[in-house]
C-alpha cells in the first residue's frame, strides 16, 4: 500500500478516498451513528504536509474530510490511527508474513536495509482499541493513535523472526532498495490512554512468536494437504 508508483495515484484515490467519503456521507445522512475511521501512520503531520505515497495522500485527505464532516455536519466520527499492525491472517505480501513464510520454507527473504524505525502493534491489541473507539462516550471528533509508543527497526523485527522460527537462513538485507521518504513516527500513547482507556498489552516479542506459531501450523496443514 505504501508503494510510490505513479500508476497507484488513481487507484488510491478510487479505492481509498472515495469509499471513505461515501461512508461518511451515508453516516451523516443517517445521523446518530458513530463512525470509527482507520487513518494511517503514513499521513504527514508536520508542515509542510507532503504525503510520501499515493496511499498516504488518500488517507491524509480522508482524515481531512472526517474533520470537515464532524465540524460542518456534526457527524460522530472518531479518527483512529493504527500503527504498523501485524499478526495472524495478514496479507502474505506484507513484511511479517512474507519473512515468516520464507524462513519456514527455508528461503532467504529479500529485504531493504531494514533501518526504518517502526511502531509495531499486534492485531488483537488493535481490534480491542477499535472496539473501544466505537463505544467510549464523549470522544467524537478526536484523533487517537493506536500503537505501542516504541520504535523498533525492521531489521530487529526480522532478526527476532529468525530466532522465533529457528531458521538458519541468511536474510538478504539490501536486496531491495529502501523506499524514499519513509515515515518514522511514534504513537502518542499518553493521549490514547487518557481519552480511550487503552494501551497495547501484547509485547512485540510475544506478538511475533504468536504470529510465527500461527503460520507454522498453517504451513504444516498445507504440506499435509498436498
């Protein structure tokens, strides 16, 4: 989703922004319904606000529309900002499942330098935060980060996955170019804890191990089914 290709500009507009605006419009017409919007850590937050990708631009614009809908039409929107989510069942082209599956199959993952610092959040923690955002009274119009508040590099996460899988495969760091203008941002956990009563509970080490275990079982079932 964070690819920088020109060909992704229109699909990002049509696949991300337009559906968000359609949903907000429907909620505004209906009234008395709270909408929990999933924004993105990729959105720019400092001036000049220049998005780093077509996806980031679409998400940034969606957040702008959400602010407008709340102020102009009184729409009960809560803007949540999930940070780097991982866990069982994630799309296989995402970093964590790609690395795990490669290692379990004895294949060397081809990655960028891995220097990017990321705030990681396990999917169960994220879901719990989203549910609270839909139910907590008095937070309409607010923007709440859903992250751990800790920055850990991609390389460190991959090295942890190597240990968790017990793999002896050598990861190919630097085989893929680093993407330009990567966002490195830490979640504002203090505000979220105060306003939402939420904080991440599952450690990165525990979450990665749970994810490895899930994919290990999946791989075994796949082999048995062949």
